[in-house]
C-alpha cells in the first residue's frame, strides 16, 4: 500500500544535549489508522511535532505525500491537521469564529456549509456562538478537533485526543474518526487508553527511548506476541501444584481453586492434551475451563519494559 508519510533516518537532539529521537524510519500508509504507543518521554510528541512542522529535525527527512516538511513546508502543512495534547484556543472568540479562522489560515475559501457539518458531527452546533472560555474541557477538545479539520486535511494527527474526556464524548469522537478514515483521511493517534488503539488501529507502532522498536499490523502483533491462557476451575482446592505437573507454564491462584496454564497458540504442540491427561492421572477434577488471549495493553507493557 502507498505511503502518505515517509520518515527516513530522523534524529532530534535539543541544545541541552538530550537525544529525543534516534534514527527513526517509519512509513504510514494512506488511509490507515496508525496508533503510536509509548511511555511518557518516549518521543511520541516530538515525532508528531516534526512531521507537522512545529519542530525542526536535527537530521533526516520527512515527506508528507511527497512534500518535504522542511523544504516544502506550505504544501506539506496544508495536508496535515494536528490536534495537540494542550488545549490552546482563543478564549474570547466564539466557536464558529475560531474554526472558520483556522480554515482561512490555510488559504481555503470560506465554506460555511462545511464548518456547519464539522460542528454538527462534533456535537458543537448548539455551542457555535458560545465563547471558548465558557466551554468545558471536553468541549474545548472538540473545538481543537474542529479546528484541525477546518481546512479538510488528508492527514490527521490526534495526540492524546480523549484525555480528560468523558466516556460518551470519547465514543462520539471515535465514531467520527471511523467516518474520516472511510472518507480517505489517514489518522495517526497517540493514546494512553490502549483499549482504544486495540479497537481502532490498523497498525501499531511502539516507540521507546526515542527509538521505534516495533511496527506491525495489529492483528499480526496480537497473534505473534499475544499469549493464550487456559484457566481450569477446580472441583476441590489444592494447597500446591503436584510435583511434575505441567512444568513452569502452570500456576495456581492464591485461593488454590484455579490452575492457569499459559501457552503459545501458534505452536503446533500447545501441551493442553498432555496437561489434561496429567490432571486425570493425579485425580484432579475441574468443573469448568476457559481460554483467553493477552490484550494489547499486556503486550505493550511487556515491550516497553523489555
């Protein structure tokens, strides 16, 4: 699939000597939802700000749909919408005025019908004449998204877009994001709500200490790195696991009434058949069993702690 963003050998070293990004290489596909995950201080916001032209790189190149974000700044920036973490809006302007003004900054002709459409999709229409300073934090974040969409960008960056937003508002936002992707907009998001990335993203990138350590299709990542567990609810509690039973992959819960067996679902031999045979030989009966797979959050934690 064609890339709409191409990052090659990108580094960023601040005057303090801090090396925020180290030789980043990343291609983001046209029309996908790409989730960039990493702990605080990993370099997510620095990378986004360089792609968006807010911060200059120390070395390397970034192309947005073929336009160099430094050498051809105007063309590149016109393709990109950015919703930053910080809420920074004109407090004394109305919602309608600030969103319309953002469109004009990119040289776009006035289009009241389009601005109305955005505000309605973001449930801001009834607030169109309200001053920004009178809005709640969640509503101000919606205004930030409306401003980022005002010039009809092909690429939309969402840097922690649902931080501090209530559940209902978050659900509305993600419905809007799905609609944008369906219309051809490429979405790049960072989020601390990893379940959002698990639900929404097509691909996952993980950044740690300024380096991209993994980029993978979400489904493939879950398949390759997700461990499966078989939980056996016992008829009678055990004080301990009998010697020679199940090896190191078997655990007993604190109450002694559940055995937990961890296995690789992709292996030809999961060991489940042998385990069940051993349980029978030891006279251990179970009343129920269930299987589960690691969540993206568990995979992410294991990656960043590695």
